[in-house]
C-alpha cells in the first residue's frame, strides 16, 4: 500500500474514533466501506436483509440537523415526492415530482405519482418560495432537467424531449410542441426508472444517466442494452453514443468545476450482505467500463457471475471514492458556487437517500467530501442529518442537491415533501 493511502486510512479511522460513539458517525468513515480504497468484506459475510422503512413527520418544532456554522430552513414544503431539483439562470427553481409506481404484490408503491414539474420562486428574497406553480404536468415519471439556449430539456422514464422555454415562464401549455431526441424502455430494477441529465462544460453535449434493468444482470445482457450506463447526445446533430458503461445505477451527475470532468454518484448491487457493495462517487472516463454486473469496486468478481466474463472484469475501472454500503447515493453537487466558507467550496456534497438492504439503517443524510486538485482528499463529514427516527422509521430522505443563485444549498426530501435551504452563518464565511 502506498504511503498516501496509509495516511488516508488513518484519517478515516481517526474520524470514526472522534464520533463520540454515535452509530451513524462511526459508520460514516468505516474503512471497510468508505474512502478511495475500502477494505471490502467477503460476499455473504452477513445475510442479505430487508427493512421496510416508514416515514413520519418531524415532531413539532424539530427538523434536520446541519453542520456547525450553518443554518437549515424549509425553502418549500407540501411537495409530492420531490425528486431532481434544478436552478435556472434567473434563480427560479424546478423540481420534478414523480415516484416509483406500483409493482405486482408490493404494497409500498403508489399506483401513479404526480408526474409533473413544479416551478418555485423566492420573489422577495426571504429564503422561502412564495410562487409554487405547476410548470408542466401529464408527464411520465420525469426526473432530469437541463436549460440551455432557450430550451428546456426533460427526461421522462421513456425518453428525452425539449420545449422552447423563456426564463420567467411559470406555466407551459400542454399544447406546446415537445421535440423528442431519445426514447428509452421505461422502468427498471427497483427505483431505476430515473433518467438524469447533465450538460457538458462547453454546452455541446447532453449526458444521460440510466440505471440497470436488474440487480445483478439476472435478466441477461439483451435487457441491459443502453442501460447501466451514461450516454452522451450531441445537441447539434442528435447523435447518441455510449459514454461509459458497467455503472449499475448512476443517478447524480455533476461537473468538477476546474476540469469540467463528469462525476457521478452510483447505487451498487444488493443481496451480498450488509457491508457489500459500497455505493460510490467517481469521475467518469469516456469509454470506461466500471464492472457491473460482473465485478464490483474494480475487479472484485461478483460470485453470482463468477467466470462468465473475465475479459470485462480485467478492464473494470476502480471508482474514486466509496460512500458507504447500500446508502443509496443520489444527489451530487460541487461546492464551488456556494456562498460557504472556503473549505466547503473545495469539495463535493452527496445526498445519501438511505439503506434498506441491511440489518440497520445507514445514510439518510448529506455528506461533504473535501477535494484537492480535482480528487477526494479526506474523510467524509456529516453535513445534514437527523432524519433517522428509529430502527425502521425516518423523518425524511435527502435526495437531490443544487446550488441556488444566492449560493445557498438546496436539498430535496422526497419522502417528507420538503426542499431545505442551507446557508452559512455570516460569522463563519
């Protein structure tokens, strides 16, 4: 092991020891499941578990807890399964409201979600949205959104379309022409119906993140065509190509501010035990293969597919940073454009939606990972927390992240129906 890796592991262990015995904080920097080179446990070290997680409201006058030196308040509430949040150049906020729809013999999902995009506007600058209009409705599980060149691109579960869009618009007629640029087979394993979007640094390419159709390839390769991958679409020609593959469920995407390199947050596979496999964030190499379903965290073979594709296992790229097992890493945003203290502008925030496939809950928070020269350079820090109520009960589930025009951090809570706004105390800036 290289010297810098040893130093990093010591930092991880020290962060855990400083956690004052709190379970969530101890889990936060477990060297088996977090950091650039986690000491992965063996498959099936523990039985595969399932917890049906219930959501209840916060007790009166209570709410999430935020890192020292910051304040958290509701920006909007009463939302219906608030998913991806996007800030427009004029400061308006778009949020997609959609949900995982009913599955056979599974009572935990609704028949149908709101399937709309809501526009939120803080007109008087008091940190709360007074305008809450329905911008678009009658969509099919919308998620990703991108505004560029007076067009609004929207990713439904079954494809991508754009509409002409003028900043300041609060409602779009259902008669407006929707120009399709891609079509997809809808749905996917568990919650893998989401289709997220990210514009390249030069504005010429649209990246599209699409999750797998299965947990670990159990339906065969034909079902995974254009899935478990990030595609790219040339906005001028409409040409679609495969950007990277073998990424089980890449949900969040963001550009590293200095280099413009694409990063993604990834949900790894289930049913190998409590501490396997860690979710991760990683820079994405064009043409890169990241292992799924044949291997995980580099070239560790999945025992369920052992020996099937040694050629792919041999070329699997190790991710940059593990963020914990089954934490459901979803939102990701770099801190460069926040109005936060300097050290929080050199790093990335990650929304950990929370686990179900382990014996005790983990996640249900937002973490911060410091960066140096475009790479993670220290242990995770708990940034927004307090959502866990009991062993199977929570007050909410953080999902998507975005930086508002005023430099505050917006965090959607899809189960509690909130968007939270985090600001730095004036004394800490």
